């Protein structure tokens, strides 16, 4: 049996509004040696009927129906359990590929055997498919601390998925970021600096639009869990910058003095100057925040007094 070169997993839950465009962007790729595994996560709208209609027309499509709502990380793992390709990727039901996306990424991995994963930037679109901007993720090889993730347009060798043991169900909302951080600890990434290959939709119902605060906190938690392996691959400079980020996060955002001290000690193993700079930054940031809150409280107190005085008259 001949296996496809690429396996695409497309998880979906109530994606009927945009999923046709997403599926068609896969089926019209200039690179045609792929399978498309669509995982329906117990949709209650017309999603399943749309999927089955496409599956009847194109044998490259496999349909998986979850018996219960598994959420994204487990749905991805369910799909990749069925995957037979040499390379893996996945896409969302509200985003879509440019026609040459798979071909461009496939050529890079085939022609550069030292790399295990390729990722690119993407265009941002609104609910009406209008391009509203682009998102640049940066070259992780030039600086981990400036890297913003591997985005939504990527292709990687099957062995990454196997060694990573798939996507972590506990990392819901940041399952992709967690997966890529763990992958980078062990494998080599190639940054394709173009937005021309993928269109990422931002709309009111998307997870990234509704869960920003939660995503920031969860990403810090899982990055910290991967720190032991990750720091082995980072330069001393990159490690110091990463420790500084954690120190500031715990001091300013979480008021966690124990963790703040822990990261200052890690920084001090390499540079007292950076300890001093971090401490000064935290000191003035907390003073600024305290002053702002204090002044805000005084303002509303005075406002309430004037309002009460006006009523008494």
C-alpha cells in the first residue's frame, strides 16, 4: 500500500460557516499527494453533512466522528492516529491555505534534510475574508525570546509527533505552542519568512479572541514545565532573557515572591548585572502600578463625595 507524503488533520466543531473554504483550500493544493483527515468533534450544526459531501467526491478525505466532544488536543491526536503520511500538519475549519502552501513547505523539508519542521508567517483575515494584516513569528534560530510561535502554517516530520507523544490534552488553548516548544528542544526548525501561504481568520468567536488572558497564563505555565529540556538548547544569553521574563511575570503579574527569588537566583548564576536590571525594572513597575491604582481610587472617592454633596443640596 502506497502511503501519502503528507497527512493533514482538520479538527472541527460546529464549523459549518467556514469549513467549505478550508476543505477546498486543501483539495486545490498544487501538491496533491496528501490525505485529509477531518475529525468531527460532535458538531451540532450542518458540519457533518458538509464533510460527508466532500468525502464522497474525493477519496483523499477520511472522516472521523468523535463519540463525545474531545476538544482540540485530543481531536488532533485522534486524527494523527489515523495518519499515514511522511509529514504531518493540521489546519482549522475557519482558516485556509494558499494553493502552493504544501508544495513550498514540502520542498524545503525534502531538500534540507537537517531540518525537521518548517513554519511560516500568515495573513490575517476577518469574517468576510478581507485581509486586515499579517503576523510575523520570527526566526526561532535567531532568538527564542523574540519568537512568537510556529503559527498556523507548518509542516513537520512524523517522528516529531511520535517523540512528542502528540499534543498534550492538558495544554488546551495553547496545545500548539506547547507542542512546538517541546519539539524545538529536540529538533531543528526552518523559518519561511512569508505570509503568502496561509490565511488566518480572526473573528469574535475564535478562541484567540475570547481567551487572551487565559492563554498568556497557561503558556507561561507550560513553558516553565518544558524549561529543563529547553534551556539545554539555548545560549547563555537566551537563558538569562528567559529567566528575566519569568522573574518579571511572577513579581509583577502574580506577586509570587518565592518564584521571583528563584528566577533571580538563576539569573545570578550567569550575571549580577542582569539581576540588578531586573530588580530595578520590577521595582519601578510595581511602584507605577501602585500609584496608578492609588490615584484611581482617590479620583473615584472624590467623584463620589461630590456626587453625594450634589444630591444633599
